[in-house]
């Protein structure tokens, strides 16, 4: 087990994140060196920067002169040394360079907002942070697509997220909060009862603060893990509670064919959804079995065709690059099959090894094939079929430091994905594990309110959920002028 040691900094957050790009998520960061057989260390000294690694009984060090002034620039210099040192020692060169954040596209938006030139933005990505030029070009192209979408949002705009934390079974790569219906099905009815009460509270709060609902997203878990009648009641409840007059998009994840039948797809359509997700992750039966899915690729095709038959006109489908037992050829085949179906959106995720999932092992990052080649193989066939990238985000623990990218046919971009990823406006979240994100009018202040994580905890401590949500009024009282027309 590789251990990571950092010294000389008030916070080792940035340095640790750069180092972790080269190691498995299972590797630990500790405050004081121990006699571990394998370790990496980085030190910000008064006169020197130092990096060292011990592996296979061999130690390698690099030290450079540097006058520590106690500034962020000193930490950045150490991060640069860590990056170059570990590139040399591991033979890896992360495609996003030293960029460790979730939202690289937002950097483009922010620099443009400050009036910086396109040349300056490119230098920031490629020279300062050493990202590969093709990654910068993708980020810039996505920012161009997003610009008119972001202008749809006003200062008082918000989106609503409704969480259903239940699934028919748990996929091996999953780290989301969700309970299997066979084991926790008795929680569904009381959970939905509390969820609908929370929706009533949120709707009243939104009216009180003169907020404008733009998009609604029902996600999970797997929303279609509940019954058709329960789903219908929930969707109708949401429509009756909120002012729906300005809603531009209503998405429901209908992700898994093993719990998404014609009745549920019809209910989703009849209750006003404008966009759904049917997420195969792979079109290989062998890989589906390996990740714990209890359906076949043909079930996915049948579900998709049923969705079209009942009238769904905007469908997203997800694929994951790097799933266990998948290969480059297998992934390309899955992509071709999904393109042939013709969904409006295709989202390509890179497998992320989360500690809460069952896939994280010491050598997991070396066991999932050529993930970079899988991701790179997407661009050309998707472009030929008329898809363009429209949103992108990254996660810690993603294989080979890659990204997740949403592709869409022109005019079918998922608005909620852009709004939440680029932090354009407030997201009010209902349900277990929900994270409400409050955004000030100028975007300079972001605060979060968290719901209890697990369904049972959410049910039993619902009064506390309600108390926490009072923070929405506090935030809007501080950053919004209720008497000003301009602040609407």
C-alpha cells in the first residue's frame, strides 16, 4: 500500500490531489511518515522543494532551490515539481495536466467573463497547467455551445432535483446512496411520503423568494425502481406544487430496463417529462454480468424501442469506459450499437473508482484496459453521427485522470446538466442524499445545504431536514433584493 506524506504546508489539499492522479484511490495520505515499504513524500521547505518516492526497495529523490514566501505561489511551485517528478517516475502524463478540479469548462467561462483573450486562456490550460492541447480545445468548444444556454438563466432562476435512492440491485462501480428494493422496499412508501412534504416546503420557499423554476430532474438511484402508481403520484405532486409556467425541461432517469416497463414509460410521458435517460453502460452481456446488472443488452434495446413507441422524443443513453472485462473493441462495439439506436444524447463516462464502490482494490487502476483509447475513440464516430460535446466534468478517482462528457444532437442539450455543472444558478434538492446548492446573483458566493444521506435517516430525522432548508431564506435575504425588479 503506497502512503503519501506531505510537510511544510498549512493545507496539503492541492499537493495531495496532484499526487493522487498518479496513484490508486486506495492509497492513503498520512500526516507523519511511517516505515511503509512504499511511499511518496513532498516537502515545502524554507529554502527547497523536495519530492521522493520509494518503490520496489528503491528510493528516488528530487530537490530544487526555492525561497518559501508563505504564499499560494509556493504551493503551486511544489505542485509543479510533484507533477513533473511523478511523470518521470511513473511514465504517466495526465491529459488534463495539473488541473485537478471538477469543472475545467468553467475556467473558460470565468476567464472570458473577466475579458481575458483566447490566447491567454489557452496559455493557462496548456502552459501554466500543462493540459494537452486537445483537452483544451474540447473545453473551449463546449464553452461555446454552453454560452447561449447559460444566458437562459436569470438571477432568480433555479432548478429542482428530486432523488429516489432505490435500485433493483447495486452495480459494482456505484458509490451513490441507494438501497436495493428487495431488501429495503418497505422504506419506499414512508420515504415518498416525506419526500412529497419536502417538495411542498421547497415550493413555498421558492414562492416566498420569487424564484423562477427552469428545469426539473428526477434521479437516483433508479426512479423507476418504484411502482408506476407511485411514480405517477410523485410527478403529479411536483407539478401541482410548483409554478410550472417557465419550466424548460423535465428529465426523469429511466435508466435500467429490469425495472422500466411500458406502463412506467407511459406514465413518465403522460406526466410531462420532456427528456429521459435509458442507461445501458455497456451493450455486452458479459460486462453487464460483471457489474451486477440482471438484464441483457437486448433488454436495453427493447426498453428504448418501447420508450419511442409511447412517445418519448428526447432520450439520453450512458456508456462507461473502463468497466471490468470490457475491451477497446467491446467498448467501440457498444458505442456503435447505441449510435445506431439514435438517441438524442449520448453521455460517455470514464469509470471512477470510488471508495464506497466494490471495485476499489490496490491495483484496480491497472486492471481496466486502455481506458484512454476508449474515450478517444468516441469523438470521431459521434461527430459523424451528428453529436457534439455540450458538457464535461471530472471526478477524483477517475481512471487515467480522464473525464465524463455529454454529447448531443443540436438543440437537444440537457439544460439541467449545463446549469448544475457550470453553477449557473441555484439547485434545490429534495430527498435522501440531496445537496442543495445556493448561488448568489453574481455567482461569487455558493453555499450548500445537505439532506441526511440514507433513506431511513431521512425519514426518521425529517424535522431536521426541514430546519436545514430554512437556510434558503437566509441566503436569499442576504444576497437578493426582494424589492428590486432587477434582481428577479
